[in-house]
């Protein structure tokens, strides 16, 4: 996945960076837009559900974050076949990306601690 469009740093002399800077969103922009659209409630409710159904789960474990991704997908897309191999692989890949990204991982831990 090309993360170039997510980079909000428009410094440098590269002309393509300057063009992309006008269209680039930072992670803060995405989170703000998500919260503004009411989707933040889905995230917090999903975390609360995971915490109650798996009391020993930790926000930095692949199983926990995969459960979170699958539960969030179920809320948003009720007809999605969650037992499908492709969907499980996708959820696992998303979870791994969330864990490996320092900002996403830190935000997950912060949300988790605020809701516990």
C-alpha cells in the first residue's frame, strides 16, 4: 500500500510532493472526519464489546486487534461473510498494520485505557 498520500509533510523541493500536499490527509484529519461522521461511537462500542467478551485481551495483541477489526466490520457491513478466508486474511492484515504503525498502536492503547 502506498502511504505517500497520507503524508501531510509538504516540505522539500519535489514538485510531486507539492501537488500531493494539497490532496494529502494526515491521520489526524482522518480521525477527525471519522469522529465528525459519528463513526467514533462504533469504534468505542466495538472496543467495549471486545473488552467485555475477552477480559484478558490486550490492545497490542494480534488476536485482540483482529477481533476488533472483524467486530467493526460486522457493525458496518452486517452481510459481510466474516468466516470467509479472504475476509479473515484481510482483517488479520489490517490488524497487523495497526499494530506495526506506532501512531495507530498508541491510539489503540490510549482508547483501550480510557475505556477500561
